């Protein structure tokens, strides 16, 4: 298995989110090959996750015209989240000095299982209350603009394929794995986004890795997400601390066990805390087993890992690569490259914009 331990710092886009002055060199096809980038109307792109909401107006050439981020605060309920979503979308439009009528379209990248034909969130363990919501129609009605709904990890796969880790490489088969609050996946097969029969392909976080493992938010036991996600890392730390485990994690969480997060665990591990290091090592092992399954099923040239936990870098990725190498079968396991995403948090915004542009062109017959 070819290993790439390079820590991708990405571009200036990552310094403080995105900046309005930044432009990205784009491959042909982003925004539709039949339209010159400077003639393409911008798209409003949204990434709705369990922890945060990000919205941006993206120009046809890939320039970020305006950008905003806020916390999801899902505990406040679905209606409150929708109001917050609309508010941040209004803000980026206002900053860009655009009306909805001046957009090529809107794309919402949402965590969970998405029925793309109906524009419905069918299930989202990390967005409880959103199951069954016709999110595409709700957004389209609010803004009066053609709206597309796509799984967040599928959008991120497009972002990394067009502009990120795969850019400039001869890659036709890529799997993107977001390891954040939850775990999701997006698949590029033969240079195209693979969505499956119902548009739901890529729910890698809910493949069972350990049959007698911990309960997942989806209701199953032993899912990859229940073993290696941000909430799983935080859960394991809290349980060990409640059981009397000694660790600097508690100090870093202000002495409050319930305030422990995956970021707290990562910080403690970097300080040399052995309990924190063990928690991350266990998560990395299970992540590696999941990666091996991906390799065996899809035989990709490249696996890209993004999301909040990817910020741990090689502390997480090196043992995950090692576990994947041990478990993967034959030639695919030796040739695949496993790398950190270029856009650790923001690939979904760029990929959703690409999806909106390409769908607009497709519908126009371009």
C-alpha cells in the first residue's frame, strides 16, 4: 500500500475559512465545460452538518465571493436549525450583493441518507428531526431558485476530485471519507460521482465493523461511525473518565466530563497523555479496517480522508494506514494511496457548487 504522509495545508482558502479574493485553478468541467467560467452565474452552496452550517456564494471560476459559518445547534430543534440555515444563506447573498434570481442554482450538501430524486432527507443520525423533511423543496420555496440536494460526503468527494487531493493526478477512482461528528463517504468511479440506485451510495460509516460493538446512533451495533467518529472518541473518553481513568483530558475540558470532545482528546494525546493516545489508537485501528473494506470493494487509486478528525493528521492516519495495509487484500492494498484531504472542512462547499453548476448545464442541454 503506497502511503502518503504529507500533511496537506491546502491553499490560502483555509487560513480563515474562505476569502473573497481567492481564485482556484479549475479543471475543465467545473461549472460546465460548455460555458466559459466568467460567463457562468454563481451558485449558492451550503454544507449542513451535525456540528456546523457553512454557506458560500461560489463563482463559475471557483472564486469564493462570500462565506459564512455558524453552529448547527441541533439540540434547539429542526425549525431553529432551518431559520439559522436561511439566515446564513441570506448573509452570504447580501455580502455578495446578489439576489436569488442572479444565481445559477443552489446546492445543499446535507449529512445523512438523501433521496436525491425526491429531494428528501430520509435519515440523518446526526441531524435528528430532519428525517422525512423535503429539504430541497423547502429551500427552493424560500429562495425561488432551482435547488439541488446531495449527501455532504458525496459533495466533498467532488470537491476533492476537482480541486483537492486528486487535482493534477491521473485519478479516475476515488473514495472520500469524512471523519467528523459522524462518518460518511463519497465515491468517484470512472471519473463520475457514483450515487447508486437511489442516490444513497457511500454510507460507509454505517457498515458494521464489529458485530458486538457499541450501539450506533442509527440503531445498529458496531458501525464504523460508532467506533471511529468524533462522537465515538468523545464517548470512549467520557466512559473511561467516569470509570476512574486518570488523564489530562479532564483538565483540558475544564474539569467537566460532559464537556469532553474529540478535540479535547486529540489535544491531550499531543501532550503525551497515554489514555488519550490509546483512545485515538483504537479509533485509528477500526478506521483502518474500514479503509481495507473500501479498498477490497472499490479498488480505488486514492482514498481521501477529511472532516474534523483528519486535523489529527498522522497521529490518526498513520496507524489507520497500517491497519488498512494489514487487512486489505492483494494488489489493491499495495497500490492505493491514502491521503489527508486538501480541504479538511470545506470540500463539501466546493463540491456542492460543482454539482449545482453541472446540473444546471445538464438541464440546459449543455
